[in-house]
């Protein structure tokens, strides 16, 4: 090697005298699967449906450049728009399909609940809140895909429309309440210390339960075995 050759360790080397190397980055690439992103290291990062849903925003018919069916009632038209906005949280939803679906859903709801305005508005509000629930994306996707018919949707209760996670929480609370009630029933003792204010008998059962703060006395529940 020539003595004039320069190396990185040579103190005479100056980066400023060298032409910088240009690196090109392709910024046109898009993520084909929204459920998978890549970290800096290139390792795929899986995204849950709820995480994907959280990145979406409601769209209005005006933003999508479409017009909803005119029902002749400004209140009903507003309700149709609410259905459109809730269903638009499905990223792949086509505006024309959203118009058809939201209009059909409003008409069916009006036909079922319309004569009683309060029930109609309450039903629309329930549908809107459940369809836009970001923790329950599968529910509105089933509606958009036609897997859940509008006729079936029209008969579903709030519990039916709830997310699987919420249903599990409700079931757990109900089970706990039943267990508490059974424990209270099993722990009841018969006594003649209490007199029934209705029939005058003293044959009763009672149990005690802490219903207030720990420093307060327990509440006594008494059941007359004669009256029941």
C-alpha cells in the first residue's frame, strides 16, 4: 500500500474533502395490511382490531361527497346521518354502501319505533353508541358485511350489541351477585327476637351484612317465616 494512501485512522483524513454519499429512501411504500406495521428494526408489530379502530375517525356524508335520502323530516335526516357516521368507522366502507345501509336502518327503526318519538330517539341513540364503540369493531363490521341483518339488528338489546369483553364483565358481576345472595340465604338463622310488623309473629329468619363503611355497624335483614 502506498504511504500516501489514507485510512480512517490517518489523522490527515478529512470527511469534508470527500463527496458525501447520498442515500435514497423509498417513501412511496404503503402498508398493505393495516393490522401489521414494522418497527425500526423491521420486526412486524401486530395491531389488534381495537387499536386499528382507534386510528379511524367518523366521516360525514358531506366529507365523502354523497347525499343521504331525504325523509322529509330534519330530525329523521339527522338520525340517518348519525348511523352513517357510526358505520363509517369501518375503514373499507364504501360511501354509496354507507348511504344505502344507514338509510335502510333509519327507515326500519322508524317503522318499528316511530309512532312513539321518545322510543325512536332512544333506539337511534343506542344504535349509534354501540355501532361507534371503538372497543367493539367486529360488531359494525358484521353489519357492513351483511353478516348481521338489519332485521336482526333491529331486535337486539343493548346487552346483545355489547362487545365480548363487556359481556364477560357483566356475566362475572351477575355470577358474583348470585353467589353473594346464596351465601346470605345459607347464613340466615331462625330467631324469635324480632316481631313481624305485618302479622305480629315472632318466627323469623335474619342475616347481617356490612352495607356501609367498616366502622359502621352491620345491617340486619329480617324475613318473617309466616308472611314471607
